[in-house]
C-alpha cells in the first residue's frame, strides 16, 4: 500500500498484522486477472506497485465522522472492505456543536461492539486538529460547511476556505509527509486545492477529491439501460468539477453483454440518450436524491469513498478499465495545470496514479470540459480573494 504508516503513540488495542489470507495464494487466474493490473500495464509507472503493506497499523482520519457519510463509511474502513486485513487506527474528527460529542461517543461504542477485524483503536477528536492529524497516513475529509437554501456557491467557498485552510496547515505541521488525502465536502475540487496550498511539504499528487461517486453513477445508469451489472460497464469517466458542470462521458466505454465485450455506443444504440438523458441524470443525481429522501447521498457516497481509496492505495484499477479521480491537472487536455480536475486515471495500487492522456475527446465533450474548467477557475479566484482578504 502506498502510504508510509505511522505508529500510533497509545493505541487502545494492539493488533498484529495478519498474514495474507490463504485464498490469495491459491491459483485463481480468471479472478486475479480481473482485479489486478496486468504486468504490461504496470510497466508504464516509474514506481512499481507495492504488493505488501507496511507492518505498522495505518492511522486514518475521518472528518465529519458524526455525519451521515461518516456513519456509513466507518464500518467499511473497520471491516476490511477498504484496507483488507491491515489494521487501522481511526481518528474521528468533528466539531463541538451540541450533540456531536455525544453522537461520536456512541459511534465509538458501536465500532468497539462490532468486533471489527481490522480496527486497532478509535480516538475521538473534537476540534483537535493537531491530535487528529499527528502522524496520520490517510485523511478522508467529509466534514465541511453545508450549503444552505439560498446560498450562492461563492458563499459556500467562503465558509469552507477557512476550514480547509486550517486543516491544510495542520496536515503540514503534524501529518506524515506521505499522507494521502481525499476531500469529499463540497465544493470538493476547490476545497482540495485550498487544502493542498496550505500543506506545501506534502506532494500535491497526494491530494484528491471525490468524483468516484459520479463515476459509479455513470456506470449504474448504463447498466440500468442495458440490463446488466454495473461491474460489466468499464471505461466511462467523469471530466471536470464535482458539480452540475461535470462531464459524464461514455465515449470510450465498453460493456460485457451476452458473453461479448462491445462498446457502449453500440450496445445502447441511442445516441440522443447518451448525449442528453445520460449526462443530465448523472450530473443531477445528487439533487434528485436530496429531493427524494430530503437528505444528501450517504450510502452511495461512502461506497464511492471506499472504491476511491481501495483502488488508489491498495488494489489498483483493472487492466481493461480506468477510474475517475479529481487530481491536480498536469496540463492534459489543455486544462490549466494545478487545477483540481476530474480525469480518467489508471492506478497501480501503490498510492500513485496516471492520468489517461491520449483519449480522442469529441468536440462536444471538449467544449463541456472547458465550461467546467471555467467554473473551477472562478471558484479558485473567489477562494484566492477570500483568503487574501483574511490575511
């Protein structure tokens, strides 16, 4: 796993790392081929994938741990769904609003009562950034100021700029210098950029934002359209911002159907649906869920967080697939370097990734990608102005 682990100073319990499960050593060629990156694909990376995790437990910070997403996510982290049988120390970070500390105390008890095999310890951190981030190996940041009715996106940026600026400084001062970070709180791309700018000692490639949820939504819509499992849909992607300007793209997609692998365009046989309904449904899915249940996505968001972390840090992406990660742009596709932007990526599973840079993007998609870039540039300008005024 691509994180250099840091030993917890006073773990509540001591859990020795277990040997890899026996079944991983048994010959199972078809399954192994589907779930790991082929050797030829791996050679494209300067750093080869790390097959064995470090022996020390990983310290994982979850902010907003008392929230909906946190409650759905924590069991996935503790039961091995994300990090396998590698032990983890969980740090639950949240605000001190009335009821939150008590809620976290109850969540801590539930985690202890779950007898989760990968859970080494649980620590509650109420507005204690130094305590939360000290020697942290992974940070999953779901907590932020929520968007309220009538609130402009610029107002939301102003509220969150301070939060993520302070967290970035805490990461810089206290966390492992190889910490891997995933930002979920909206506006996720810009919050990630603010965080990264406040932690310059940490490689910028270690900061990512969540568009895997949108990626999974895109796969799900195509699967529903074709009557197949979402696992049969590959090489769809999300470009741009995690907002309504995002660009779901099935141009390069393939699907396994009736024993054959065909491109999504052929399988769907409905160009108008792919260009209009598919894009609109994926981009507005979050709003549709809020309208239906009066709450934002939690279960699907937690699942996507698990997918993002597991693919990036543990298993890697499939040899015949790519995933969507919001990462600092390297200039690919003409997107301004440094902007946190969602691209199709391939991951070897060692904490690195590579933007897929040679896709033939259609003119229509390219125009939509530029519109999403413009939104992100405006968000960045707003954040820069807010932070400058605060100095």
